[in-house]
């Protein structure tokens, strides 16, 4: 009953096999190997973007920070929500790489195009004194397990473009969102107006690999230099490429995300059936729910692993107090474990 | 006949096996897993440094940049040679992470304690105007395949300590140097006066993992924060740890380095026997030699892969012109390939 | 009728005279001159802080950015209000110098100790992932012309100290606040718990000089190096010192601030008498008021100079629409001008 | 007998008068005042560069750091000599502002075009691994009191342009060099191939003001934002502008530099007449000479103020040891003082 994170489960066998298969003979270092070229081509194909620049890194924070540094100037702001990973969970990495300030849009976990428009208009009105308007960063799926519709994405990108601002998508859970929307990668990105994507693969089954995709390749070389300067260029690059190649082969990535989403839907349905309160509409592979403290204790005692969300603790006195928690489903979660968890609710 | 780099060969099977073995069930993310703790303990044991702080990263540049950022202030200089990896091959990453300037010591590929003393004395005499003296960074084995003796290391560290400066060791080829000296890891580091080590494992057989070792743990938490802020904290950290665990188990790391060094010695002996000019004394796993252009052409035509070193090219007119080259031996190089290469010299 | 800014009026004659007096013979450069030492001693005396480190710079943004860089680590946050000068009006200078992120406290123009406590508690709960808690920056007088009472300052500093966080005071209008409170400089700073002050003199009559005061001198040398590295160390430092010496001589600084505050009180009383709406309680030398557009037009037509505050413009259609504006009084403003302005209101 | 620095003498009366004249009434802040516009126009006229972007700052280090940050990318190098002010005397400010590394050209105090060509060719040959080639920074007059001829400047700029690299001129002693060459400001800069100039005025008589001149205005706005972000935008900007306006009026700047150079020539002639060894050909306002220790003692005892240059001290035992020193002449130095100094040599 492991619902703590999608950073904690195993990788599918195909990815381990690909590492083993790549581990023969000599390969040019630093991304000059044929497997890297193959993966770049495959990602361009998936995104229907034959000109796109594609660079691999090992962490999602690196993908975000490098993409934003390439889009933003150090005297600008990056617009994002107050729960954005780049704001809350990257220990100032985006600021370190870009020099820019983060401007928080709205109060919630999703960015509305109205709130974005208002934030853009409020910013950048102070001439040389204030920071200047810079890129917009959208998280898809969001940090609360919801997904922006294509209409919403287009409206956000339109609001950015109205001021000439580029758009970055933090796609740490890109595949989960894509499967949820049932659209193409191109539709969810450049066709909607997105300029750069952190295309995540780690949370969805890889050991550690992400791609930065720039649809306009004009800054491809700059991104390469920033990656090296950030110490993110792998010498034995074939092992990054091998993971990503296996991940994309035969739609494994979509299959994995589909399984995670189905797991999540099964869990959500069960929770609802048991009368639990869901705090956000679960559209990808995460659920935020609130249970009484007593139930949390029972679940933990029975071996369920997940995080309370917020400042509440199991140790509090009031057994009835509702405490929010986060339940993440990954591809590897057995149905039986979900059902066992749900059985404990009753 | 692959002598281009120790970044290009395969990993030994034990390391792949360790990845597969680690790939079961759920593990806490971000380095809180038991395998990471085990690896940290093992590295402390190897270094006979029970208090040392040990942090894993995936690239040697990250290890160097983070270690130096922790030792240096942004208004200081880092003393290193003009062929140091941190100066020539890291695209300003050390400057990016630390803010410090690099001050080049001496003219050659090795740092002498006299030259270091002179450089330290020349620096830091301009009050608030000049950069201030900061850490000394020593590369062991050097970028030219030579190794500092323990006496030399002690003399360098003494020169640094005389001015209260900390010492960093870039140990991208730490194991090769250690095997060459036949001493302990403690003797080659803190017993000689080294404060922080970039303990390389990638060039010596891993897919991509290095450890930053700080013998004084006072800045352990700072290093963790810098690692996260630099986007170098792996979420699925067990896969870094598994590589390093296998690398250190049953002295695999020493065995791999020993093989690489033996390969190198065999190649060096053969080169000398054939009358070739060696540009540095090969003490680890790299040889710098000069051959006539015609010989380079013959070697390349026969399939030998290695880099010319400097501005010369195969295409020049003068067949007799001597062109330097670098020949790197890794653990996986078959003896027969070395002998085939040597046979081409005759 | 110039109410646009306290950056626009002339300097009092004493300060010009002091420049002329300092302009004789040779003086050691870079702050080693006797006038600088005299000014540092005088500031320590004023603050009753014999150990304090005092450094002069030419701009308020430099004072803030250098002070914060000395108090904050690059992986931390700086707590401030959303209207803080360091957030809105310094084009990312604090982030550039410190590397830290700014965390906005509360919604208004003043920081309450409750809101600060809540913000501190919300921050720094994510381990290595989130930015860490760093210094609190308080603006006294605030950007809206109000002043924190000593009790409020103590409560803010207590909230910071409860978590071991240092406190910075942006004192661009320090003298105006001090005169308003009628307390000592020590009471308004270190006795309340403040660690570092940007002691402004430019807005209150100097050509361009501010002092950074660190009550704990442990980081004095670091601040000097940061000042030089930031290109803020004046070579002909005596001309900074001369301004500040004249400013502090015979309580000129308090006299100037007193005049500005009296001007402001006269204007505020007149505005209230005319039935105008004041948006904040004017306690120093600035008033935020709302007038109908028609009145703004009349005032501008008559030659009044001040800024509308917000997105409204004189050109709008609705003559009755209330538009906020900012009215700043400096020491040099003639009473007759205030009265002429007030007469226009009737 | 004050020869210590051109940062230590008084400003000419015209500049103090200009400050007093500017100190009337209200002026728009932050460079929007008419005096600033007038100064910018005058500098464009002097440089025969009607499109040039002109920005004022208060320190030479600020001018250099901002100009270089605008010309260089953080993954590049800046080519300069090993005695360049940006390398030796700015405490890493150029690195802080630009992120770039400084690459030292040649061994001496002047840059030859051959050495520059060699340095450029050696750099930037390592693909993504090494730093990339960036701007060339030339100091005119040099830090050793010599001046590049127009031919030399053109050759240096040609070497830079052959690789598409921009050229910066550190003109802290611009006027001294210009007077020495007897050419126009345009000839010494853009007509020779210079892209950006730090146009110094402080060492030549102002209290503290320098101009950054960008001949291509494409990055004018970027420079403004960098200036603000660096905390170098003056609020009461008229006082910077007033100094520069007076400095340029009626060729005062050329007159001041002419006087300093004439003083220097008188001193140099006298030194030579007395058989002293000059270490560099004095072409502007500085002399580097070597005297026996005993003579230094006599000069100091008689009240001469200047710096020994290097590690020698007055206190050493050997009275005959030759110790180098630097003798700087500024505009204000009375002839009689020079003659008194020379008389002491006999």
C-alpha cells in the first residue's frame, strides 16, 4: 500500500533491459552516441516538431531550471502558481539558473487565464524599477493531480502571447496528463502555444531522465552550454538515452501512465464510495483527500505509506479532526493493494 | 582499439546487476533509502573518516562545482593548474556555483608546492580590491596521467594550510591514482591535508555517479542545499547508490582501476619499446605520446580510436611532423587490442 | 507644488558646503580618509552601538542588496511585504546580490507579527526541497507613509528571533520615521531586535549616500568585499563621507525630516479639511489620497506635480471616478506651495 | 609631493560649481532630467556617434562590469591582460555581473595582437566543454601608464573581429590616452573597432562619475536594466550629470588630462636626467620607476607620498636594493612639487 510518491517505485523491466543492451562496446561520450540521436529524433516525432531541440538531463529540476534560464532574462519574472514545483520544491534552482524572480499568479493550485492576465498587467508597469515580464510556467498535470484542458492551455498561452511572453510547461507528469486528455503531445504543447517543455520520464518509470524540448531551436546551443555549465551534461550519455529510448518504444510511456491513471481512478472511486472528501478532482495519478485522524492512524498501522499534507500530524489529540493527505499512484501499484487500502476505510 | 576516453566503455556486469537488484519494491526518495545510507557508511569506512559527510551526484563536474562552492566565497580565487578540468573542461561551472575566480598556478600540468606558494603570496595582497585567497584544487591523477606522490600532496596541502586555505581534490581518476600509489584513501586525502574530495566512479566503470566527501561535516547541510539548488539531487536516489555500492563491494573499484593501469603500463612499455616519445610519465591510465603524422594515419586507418592532442590534424601535408595524442586505457580494454595497436607501430 | 518624490528636490546648502570643504588637498582613497572614519564614528554614536560596522554606498538599493546578501544565504527566502521596495522597485537587485528568494508576507503594505509568524511557519517545512527561512526585511517608514510603532517593531523582531532569523530594516526614510516616533535610533533598531539597517540619507536631503549599519561586526569584512565586488566602493570616498558628515552635523538630518513631516501633516490636515479620502494614515512624509478625476485634472492644470498611483489616468472619461495618488513632501517644500495646492481643492 | 594616486586629489572648481548650479528646484529622478539628456547628447557628439547609448554610473568598476555583462555571456571568457584592472582590482565584479571567466592574454602589461590571436585560437576549441570565446577588454591608457597607438588598437580589434568578438575599452584614463595620442575620441574607439567604452571621469577630476558608451544601441535597454539590477541607478541623477557636464564643457576634460600628462612628462624627464630607471615608457600620467631603498627612504622622509610597487618595503636591510614604485600625476599637482621631488633625487 505504497502511495507516498511516484519517485519511489521500481522501473519497468524494459528500461533495465535497455540499460543492459546499451552496455556493450564503446560509445562516443557527451551525447554524441547514436542512441542519443535516435532518442532525439523519436521525441521530435512524438511532438510532430521536426525542428525542435531536444536535450536530456537526469532530474526534473534541471529540466525546469535550464528551460527557464533559456527563456528568461535575469531582470525578469517567471509567472507560476504558488504551488508550482519550481516555486516550492526546487530550493531556488530556477532563480539560481535564470536570475529571474518568480511571480505567483492567483491563490490556488491552478492558473486561470484571467488571473494570469491580471498578474501580467500588474507586473512590468514600473519601468526600469520593477522586474520585467518574463515567461509563464504551467505545470501539466498540476501539483494537485488535476489537468488543464486544451482550451485552458490555449487561453493561458494566449494571455502570455498577448504580451509577447514565452510559455514553459513543467511536464514532470506529462504522460499522465496526456493520457488523461487523450490528445497528442503536439496538441498539448506547441499547438496550444507552449514554447518549451520539461518532458518528464522519471516519475513515470525511468531511473532518472528528462528531456528539455525547445520548439524553436534558435537557443539550442545556448541550452547545451547552460546544461554543461550547470554540470548536467552526462559523460556516459548513452545510459540516459537508453532509458528514454525504452520509455518511448512501443508506447511504453503511455502504457505506464495509463496504468497509473487507472490505478488512481480506481482508488478515487473507492474513496468516493466510502464517503471520503476529495480536495481536488483527480485527473491524473494523484489524489488529495481528507480523513479523520483516527482513520489515518488505522491506515498507517495497517502499513499504508503516504504523506499527510499540511501541518497536521498523526499524534494530535482530536481523533475526529480531518487531516488532508496525498495519495500517489504509480504504474506498478497492484490493484490488490488499492483494494486492501479501500477495505481499511470501511 | 579504443583509446579515446574512459567515458566510453561499458560498465562491469556487477554494476548492472546492482541496478537490477535495487529495482524492487518501494524505496524512500531523495537519498533517504537504506542503500544510500549503506554507501555513505562504506565510503566513510574506506576513508577511515567516521564523521565525513558523503553526498552522491551524477557527474564529476557537479562534484567539483559543489565541493568548491562549499569551500570558496564568491570574492575569492581557487588555485589550480592551467590544465585543470575545472578550468578547461567545465564551461565555467565552478565559477557559476562558487562565484569565485580561478587563479592558474605555474605553467605545466602539475602543481608544485613552490609555484603554489608563489601564487598564494602574489594573490591577496591588494586588500579589498583584489580577489581574496581561497581553496586550492589538486587533480589526482592529473589530467596528463601523472600522479602526485604522498610527499608532493603533503607539501601542497602544507602550502595551502600555511595561509589557512582549504584543499579540494578532483578525484575523477581517484582509484587509478590510489592503485598507482599503493596507499590508503585516507593517506591520499585527509592524512595529507585534503579537506574535500570529488570521489569519481564514472570514469572507472559506473554509469554515472560520484561522491562529494567533506571530511569536516560542518558544511554537510550547506552542501545538501547547494546540491538541491543546483538541481543535482536525484529523486530515485537508490539507482545512484546501487552503482556506488556495487563499485565499492569486494574492492571492485580497485580491481577496475588496477586493470586500467596495467593496460596502460602494457601500452606504455610497448610504445617505449617501439621508440615512441612519451610526453608525460604514465602513472595511471593515460598516455600522452607523439607520433609522426604518417603513423597516426596508419593507426586510424586500421581502426584505432583516440584523440590528437593540440591543433594538429591528420590532414596536414608533412608526413613526418610529430603530432601529440592522448591514449586512455579503461578497465575493459582487452590485452589483445593493445597488442594489435602496438603491432601497428612496427 | 512638487509632490512627486523625495528624490527630486535640492540638497540643503550645508551639504554642498561640506563637499566644497572636503575638496582640498589629497585624501586617501577608498574610505581610508579621516572624514570617513569620523562619519563611521558618528553613526556608531547615534546608534549607541560602538561595535557596529558602518559602510557607505551611494544608492538605497545598494544598501538593501548588500545588507541582505550579508544576512541571507542563496538557498533562503527573505520575508517582506508585497509593496516592499526590495520586491517592487529594485529590478531583482536583492536576488542578484543574495541569491535568495523573496517571500511575501500578508496582503497589505504593513507586516503584522501574526502574518510574519504564519509566513515563517509555512516556509521551511519541506526539508531540502523548499527554500530555507532567511532574514526578515522591514521598511520603516513604510512605502505607504506609515510608521511601525516600537511595540510593532519589537513584535516583528520577536517573531523573527523565535526562529533564529535576522532582521533587516530598509530605512530609506529612517529619519522621517524616527522623528515621527520621537524615539532614539537605538530604540528603533537594535534595542527592538534589528540586526542591520539601510540608513538612508538621499531621500532626506543628500545628493546620494546611504550607510549600511551592521550591529554585529562579525560580517564587516564580508560586507566590504561584497561592496567592492558589487562595484559600490567609491574611490574618492571623501565625497560620500562629506555629505553624510554634514547630514548628521548639528542634527541637520532630524531637522530636515522634521520639516518634511510637518509639511506632510499640514497637507494631510488640509486634505482632511477639504473632505478628501486618505488611503493610509500619514505618519511620515507621504500621503496616499483619492480624488475625482476632474480634481486631478484641475490640479495638474494648475501645475501640481505628483504621481497617480495605480492604473488610472487623467485621460479617462468618467470625471467623478476616484483615482488614488501619492503626494510626497520633502524638507524643501515651501508652506505656501502646500497652501496653494490646498486652495485648489476648494 | 603627492604621487600616490589620481583618486586622491581635489576636483576642479568648475565641477563643484556645476553641482551647486544643479542644486536648484525640482528635477525628475533616475536620469529623466534635462541635464542628463544634455550630457548624453554631448558624449554622443564627442564620440561622433549619434546613435550611441550613454549611461552614467558612479564608479569605474561599475562601468566595466556592466559593459562586460552586456557584451559577454556567462559561459564565455573575457580576454584581458594579467594586469587589467578588471582582473586584479575589482574583486570579481566582472565575473559577478557577467558570469564569464577572464582569460589572461600574454605575460606583460600590454596586449599584443599576436598574443590576442593566439589566446583566442587556444580558447574555444573544446566544444561545449570549455568556456566559449567572448569579448576582448583593452585598457587605454594601460595600468602601467603606456598608451596603445591607433595602429595597435586597430590590430587588436581586427584580431577580435576575425572571430566575431566584441571589444570593450576600459577608459578609466581615457582622456590621458586621448591627449597623448592627439586623436579624436571616435578614432580611438569605434573607428578602430571598439564596441563599448567605460569612459572614465573620476580619475581625471570628477567626484565620481563614469559613462558607459555602447556604439550599437541595440542593448541600451538591457544595460539600463542591468544598471538598476546592479543598484547603480542614481535617484538624484542630476548630480552625476552635472559633474559630467562640467567635465566636458569647454574641453575641461582635455585640459585636465593635458595638465596631468605634462606633469608626468616633467617628472619623467627629471627622473631620466637624474639617471633613474623607468620601467615603462610613460605616455600618460603614470611612471613606474625603480630607486634604491635608501632613496625611497629619503623621499618618504621628505614627505613624498607614493606606493612601492611589488613586495619590497622601506624596512629592508639592503640600502642599495632597487625597489620599483608607481608615481601618478594628476591635474592638480603643482610644478613646484614635482621640482621639489626631483631635487631630492640629487
